[in-house]
């Protein structure tokens, strides 16, 4: 699954560690999502969408 997480994070000048802390996950999880090695669970996808005030579809797209 493609995603815009890295771009959205960079627009806010957040490090992976800062985003991970806001979402209560590890920095490694953020890295894995950004690089497409891991697709977030539905609850985590909702948390991410809520944090960025966007819909899940605006952040995550099927390849």
C-alpha cells in the first residue's frame, strides 16, 4: 500500500520519533510504514488520519 505519511510528517517538521510518540508506536513502526514494508492496522490507520485531520483514503492508497 502506498502512503503519504513521510510527506505529511515532513510538512510538520516532525521526526519519525516525534510522530511515533504522538501515535504511541515505535520509531521503527513509522519507518516501516513510510517505506511500505508494513501496512498499519485499521485502528492505527484511524489514529494517523485523526492526527493529520484527514481521511484514511487521503493518506493511504492501494498500489
